[in-house]
């Protein structure tokens, strides 16, 4: 696994993917601002699901003018750069997200479509498995699907203020384990955390188990 964390290396790797760290962090920020706007009257799953949806939307808004296109096959939202042969999915991550010395997983089990994308990543990467120093570049593959992995935490200071921090990374999944979680990565590009310091927010401290709504189903036509 290759971990890219130094600012100059992060910039170089993202440029090779047609991206900037600012674009990715702005998308995460949009989601976090939506999260902290929620109130106790919202459904318990809403803060996380709305943050996820706004992150996807802002990422698409930023990248479509650059030649990217949205794709929603079987309701799995991606943003795709067809010439470079890459796609990005947004997912919630485990507590290790954005931390160099730990290996994160996705927070939730993944559906069949994303499983297929990871299998395709593995197939493409196996073409170069003999070179352990190889860092994949888009031009050498049909398509690689990356994940913008986000982990949001809230550190209360008072009843209505606190520090909202979202650790994030753009990582290339290489394996989904038997439980359905992405557990191994070919490349991890660690981004600077997104912080909302002293931002008024409601949060009751619970762990949002249903904080990411990702519909990924296969539909079989009637005969």
C-alpha cells in the first residue's frame, strides 16, 4: 500500500488525477456545514445522510465544468473523468480515516455495484502486480474507482458549540472483506482535515449508524 501524505506529494498525485485538494476539501466542507445545520427535530439518520449527499453534489458541481460527468448506475452516485478513466465515490469511513499510521475501512457494508468496481480495480492492478513500487496512473487503466473517504467527529465544548472535524482521504480500494467492508487500499492520499471550530451545532453524541444512505441494487427485468 502506498500512502501519500506530504503536501507536495499530495498535490502532485492529485494533479495526475485531474484534481486539487481544494476541490475535495470544499466538497467535504459543504457536507459538514449541512451536518451541523441539523436540529433535534430531524430524523436521527438525517445529519449523516444529508452531509453525504451535499458532499456528492458539491464535488459534482466543481468537477463537471472540468469535463467530469455524473453517473448513477443502479443509484450508486459517481463522478467520472472519462478521458483519464477514473471515477470517485463518496463514503463514510472508520475512525482511522485520514490517519497515516492506521488503516481505515468503510464505515458501512458496500453494495454489489461498488463491490464490482473494487473487483475491477483489483483486475486492473494485477496487470502490474510484479512492480511493488508501482503507483497507478489513470492513463494505464480502463477505469479505476477511487473513494473520497470521510470521517466526521464532534468534540463538545458547551451545550451548543463545539469543534466539528472531518478527516478525509482519497483512496483507491483494492479489496472488500467477507463482511462487505472495503478493508485494503492500493493507494491512500491523505488530505488536510476540514474543521468547523466554534460553530453552533446540535449533536447529542450518538454514533450515526445510518449516517450514509447509499442505494446500490440490481434490478432484474420481469420476464
